[in-house]
């Protein structure tokens, strides 16, 4: 069975938890070295921010609307009203400019989407004034889903990143896919991101389409940390190509915002990146991560894990997984199922619902 953390890193994790517990019982004043801002923990927001687009006006509206998360959680209604008003102003200011930038075949549907989006913002304003928290959250999700749909119209026609030629024989997902993960406790849905992890996502979607994960047990379960599966029945610990008889290996693959190239087979420690956050961070419950052995980062084959995010133990951008393992997608529905799974449970099947056309079996 493959493990994604070395013994040394597990020792560091245990030490970190012990120190954290000490601080909880004996608080001290901390004046420096805190992460700035709030880490993004919404998988849908992470996926929106990870799109390889540069439509700054639309993204400005998105980010301003996402800022309401903490405000509505804290019941700060005057600030919410002010923020929604700002979103309305940005929408009015940028709408025509955004539509002009779209391909001609998308302009008409975008105009209708903007009309619907304006209606969502008007409803949000009413929700803020009436302090209707649940309606505000539901309507904001509708609005952000519309913005995400508009952002997808700005995706490049060709895959925007280069993949080293040495991996030409490996499957790659040149876009995104949606999967249904059926377990013995119920179903979950996840988005798999091939833009930022094409080889890892490609291996996962290829194996899912081959029914490789059918009836495989959860072979590792650590409370508040990970659930791991993908270890085939028998002596093999990964996917063995029936044509070559050899186990297929997928390289460690991590992308960082604003970097031109994706990094392969290099951890953040190797690169000297100690405070970076990957484009696909381990920052939320249900992050999908690729497993590799304790001794190498390029021997991941089929095993993957669900990250069980616990804010106190695994702070986003300050955990022991970012930069050491590749995240390749996020559970977006079925979190109640994920929280019930244990080592006694089974992955019944993983079915590709959308995006199979983005899978290429080689370069």
C-alpha cells in the first residue's frame, strides 16, 4: 500500500498537532508570521480561481461577491448591503466590455445570463436588508455559478500549458471532467481539473473509464486527515498496463499561480518554495490527492485519497501536503457521505459524467 507522507513528515505532523494543543491550553500572543488574508476553502471558488483565463473585470465581480462569505457568516448586514451594492455597480460598469470580449456565438447567451445575474444581485440586496441568511447564501451560489459559466467562455481554444515530452506516453486530461463516486455509504460528485494537473487527472479519468476502481476498498483511513483507495486486489499496488505488463507511473505534478510552467517531480522543498500556495491547494474537505511512495515522488500509479480538511490541524497553505502531493480535483457534492466513510467501506464505482472528450491517451 502506498503512503503519501514519509515517516519524517508524519513525525512533523504529530509534533505540529502537539504544539497546537499546547497553545490551545496555554495561549500566547503571536505578533508575526501569520498567513495574510483568509484562505479560500470553498471548492467551487478554488475551481473558479484555477481557470486559466485573464478576464479581470468578470473576476473582479466574482471576487467581490465571494467576499460576502465571511460577512454573512458573521451577520454583518450593513457591510453586506454595501458589498452587494458594489457588485451591482461593477456589473453595470463592466457588462458591455465583458460581452464585447466574448466570441460572437456566446454574446447572445451571455446577455441573457447578465440579465439573470442582475436579478440575483437585486435579490441579494433584498436578502441583506431583510437579514435573510439562508436565502442570501442560496442566491449567491446561483450568482457565482452564473459567473463561473461566463468565465468558462473565456477559456483558450488550445490547452494553455506545455507537458514535457518525456511523459508523451501517459494519458492527459486537457480540460475538466465531472465524476460520480458511488460508495457503500452513498454517492459523491467531484470535479477533476486537467488544466492544472493534466497527467494526474488524466490517469484518474482513464482508470475511472476502465472501471479500475470498481469494488475497491478504502485501504487507509485516518480521522480528520485522509481516506485512501485505489489499491487493486492482489499483489500489485498500482495499475499494470496489460500491453506492457508494467506498472504505470504518474509524476508529481504541481502548478503555482503566475508561474509559466507546471513543476514535475519537484516538491516545494526541492524548489525552495516554503510559503507558496498551489493553484489546487489542499484547503478544503474532499480535496482529491494522488498518492506516491515514501521513497519517490514519481511512482504514483492508481491510489488516491480524499483530504479530510480540519482547519485547526491542517491550515490551508501551512500543512504538510501542499507541495508534496498533487491535488487534482474537489468533491463538490456529497460531503455528508464523505464524512461517514471509514476503512470498512468500499468504492463501488467511479463514473465519468462529463468531460470524457477531454481525455487523450497520449500526446
